[in-house]
C-alpha cells in the first residue's frame, strides 16, 4: 500500500478528513453519523494494508479516498446548514474555509498518488493469498509467507492446497485450474496462469504455477510481468 511507505505521512493522509470534520461539526446526531462514515472509509484503507480483505482496485481506493471523504464532509456541512441555518459569522479564520482548503489539498495528494504509482509500482511484490480464488472444498493448508525474500525480478510464496472432501492431488489441481480460469486468469509463459494484480493504475501481474496440491504464487516486476 502506497501510504504505508511513509508511516507518519500515511497516518496524516488517513486522518485529515476526520480532523476537518471535527473542525466544522455543529450537530450531535448528524456529526456522529458523518464521523462514522469517515471512520468506515479510513478502515477500508487500514484493512487493505493489513490484508483483512482484498480488492484489485487497491491503488484506485487509495487515490480516491480523499474525494470520497470530501463528498461525505460536504454532505455533512450542507445537512447541518439545513438543520441549523447559516453558520454564525465569527472573527478569525472560518473553519469551513479552512476545512475546504485542507480537503482540496488532500484531493491533490490523492491525484498525485495515481501518478506516483506509475513511478513506484513496478517492483516485484508478494501477491496476497486472497488473489487465489479457492472453490468450495479447497483450503490453504500451508503457506511459506514472505520471509524468504525475492528473486532477481519476482517475489513468490509456495502454498499447499488441501481438500476437505478427500480429493486426490490431480482432482485438486483440476478444480483449482477451473476456478482460476473462471476468475479471469489466462495462460502465460512457462505454464503459468497470469492475472492483472490491480485494476487500472498498477499494471503488474500476478502469476501462479499449479502442480497437484502445490501452488507457487508470484508477483513479477513490471518489465518482466508480461506473458
């Protein structure tokens, strides 16, 4: 995840919308509702970082976060205005103006992330286990994890696939290959099956090599990822 590369900046990126809403909130019920929605959006980013779930649109979610959060805050401000009328004029900096400036800057950072992905999203990577679509009855019995490091142009982990219904190794391979094909994985070089790692911004691909119950799951650098 891009924001995880810089821990402090990542937390700032995550919490700017919450701070902006805290500066402008005027009502208890609507304010709590907006806080809840913003917390939900932030949780999505944390979940992607912690691999609580997987989506191929990770880069797009990261880049789109400030735009979604900005729309939520705008809806909250308009809703509170409808409930309580125009905000009383006070001396000093108008908090709504300050929050608007911060959200615009936040959105610019989100736009910059899209372009930064084009610069940094080319290295080899460890694909998430969630990228492998397991049909009912198949489970991951063992995975080597990411401690083994990466090769010259790819990172890989080895999985052992088990069957809860007593399928043989050949049957496990056949069911897994069928599930991969149904999920959009296509034949690549050297017998691999390949699939785009991301949706639009990150153009690298994930690769799997299936042999019986053994699966090698790899993420290649961009220049070597093409089949």
